[in-house]
C-alpha cells in the first residue's frame, strides 16, 4: 500500500520522466484489496473494492470525480451495474471532496481560451484526432519494444545504469523531460506565456527553434519514460500522456496557424485537445480522456472538440493495436479481464480446481486380467497408462475393450500396452482456461489428461467439470 508511493516520490523527485498518478492508483487499489481480504469478502466484492480504491485515487489526484468513475469502467473494465456504480460514485465523490478540503479548489492546470471553438474548426480537429492516434501508437509500440529490450538484461544494476545514463543524456538536451513535465504543460496552456519559458535551459534557447524543439521532445519522451521505469524507477504514464498530448496539440496548432494564417485557431485549444486525444489513444479510454481534461482544466466549453479528437484518436489506434498499453502484456499472457463475459469467467476459473484425480492409473506391462480387476473397483470408464517414471504413455477406454473384457481366456494374452490409445491432446497445469477450451474444441474430446511442468501425469479435466465450475463462477459474477 505504501511502497509504490514512496518509490514514485523518489523516482520523480530525482528527475524520472514519469507520473505519480499510476503508483497512487496502485496504492488505492491495494487498500481496497486489503480491506476486502481482511473481512474475507467474496471475489466479486473484493474486485469492487479494488475499483473503488482506483476511482478514489484518480478523483483525489485530479479533483475529477467523474473521470475517476469512468477510468475504472474503461481501463479496469468493470461491468456497469447498479451494484457497482453506486460504490464507485461514493468513493470518487468522497475522495474529490477531501482533496478539495485539503488542497483547495484550484485545478491542476489553469486554462482560459481567448478563442471559442467554431464549427469551421471541425475538419482541423478531425485531422488532429488521426495525428493524436498515430502519436499514441508510436508511444505505445515504442515503449513496449524498449521494455522488451530492457527485460533481456538480467542484472538489475546494469538496467539501473543503462536507464539512468539514457535518461540523464535526454534531460541534458531536453530539460522539459525532467520530472512529470507539468510546468511545461502549464506554460503552453498559459495564454500570456513567453516561448522562451519552454526552451529554457536547452541548447535550442539561443536560436529559438521552438517547434523543432517540441517535435524532438515528443520523440524523446517515450525513451525517457521507458528508461525511468525499465531502469528500476516507479512511475506511471498518466503524466507522460498528458505531457505528450499537450506538446502534440501545440505543435499541430502552430503548424496549422502557419499554413493558414487567416484561420481563427488557437494552439492552446489544440494542446487541450491533444491531452484528451493522447490519453484516449494510449489508454484506449476515450471517455476518461474527455472527462479528465474537462474537469482538470475547467474547459467544459470544449466538450464537442474534446470528444471528436478522443474518438478519432481511439479509432485510429484500434486499427493497428487491439489492446491498450496497460492490457497489452496481460493479453499476451492470456490473463486479461475484459467486458467479454465468457473470457472473464474462464480467466477467473482455476486449473487446479477442475483437475480430477480419481482416475485409477494402470501400467503398460499389466495383463488384461489385472486391468479388469482394476475396472471392477473403478467408477470411471477411462484409465491412464503411466510408466515407472510417472509419465502418461496412453489411455485405455472402457468402450475399446468391452468386447474382450469378459473373455477370461484372453486375460493372459493381451497387455495394456496393446490395448491403450494415445490421447488426442495433453494439457498442462499451467495452461489458461482459454487454452484448455481451445484444445477441447479442436479435438472434440470429453476428457483430456493433465501433466505437470516435468511431464508427469496429474489427472484429467472433463468438459462436465468445466461446465459446472463455469456455472458457479458465472452465478457469482452475476449475483447483485
């Protein structure tokens, strides 16, 4: 509950190019989880408490109760029902109220636009939505690629040195990458700002190449954020998403104004749209992006363009990338909870709970007579053939020997190894339930053997057992 908050404070305080929001969400979720475990609550209630902790954390950090609720529904993929909606609302509103009482009513970012959004600006907003989606795709894919490269380094001290060196080098050339970057965001959103504030401390300050500097910072941000986390730091991508979106919108707005000087556009407005667009594209959460930015900045008058950019950005990313940066690795491992009820139920089912071990094993060197005596004491019609090393070498089905099992003259003639068949497939104790169901679908079998990590026989899994466990979990999830 506390380690991520302490670690993120150290990371960001020492220049890590990440945000503190995700670690605080992690802390809120851990608080909810621990409370649920303390009172031995059922799984569904425990998950709801995890969502309440996350919603409260988002609402308190950004003073955005609606965004806290929507974040849980979109990113954590909670099913919306009255049983879950009310606790999430209470948690968000309570957390936001306490945040107001402790830190005041000021928003995290101050925004006041001198340019109202007009209908003639819609085409520019739609085009920018596509750009925001492509930038989101660049950020997500590059971060995933870099994290994979860092993961190949087994020595944590080598990771620490590599991450620290890369981050230090980037901050030297681009001081805006130091820390969360909220100072740069506020400077861009400020109508009265001086461009030199953004360039301050960089090698570009003397020549004043503002747009080139912004473009390079956009490209370098993902490297700085990944170097921070993969190198051993602790931080999230909320702040990088807002930072990168603000820069992308500002750059796009400035370029459009240069290309169409008579257009009544504001680079600050597009910076605001970019924050929503990048959050929508990177997290695959368009509603979270819209409500969070509107509540953060008080820019409720920009709801229409915020929604346009967020939706177009999300749709653009979805063309190339099915999962968000949060769920990408979980999806690859088959551990992703989604709104798809069947997949969620299968994920909650445990392989250890459906393995049946009452099947009586036989040895391949046994005679038919010995097999018949074992059949007489068994309640199952399937018999695993296991060798002296505990490995499954075949399966004997009662149906396959029914025509000879009542002929005593054959009891000493046939051995089990002549009567057994190879199973259509083998399962592992580490298989996900989704993989198990695919094996049943492909083979058409009703029972499949299960082996441990060493290839030794453990038991069988049957469709009937899966259906029974599936029904129990489904009833638990559906119970209000």
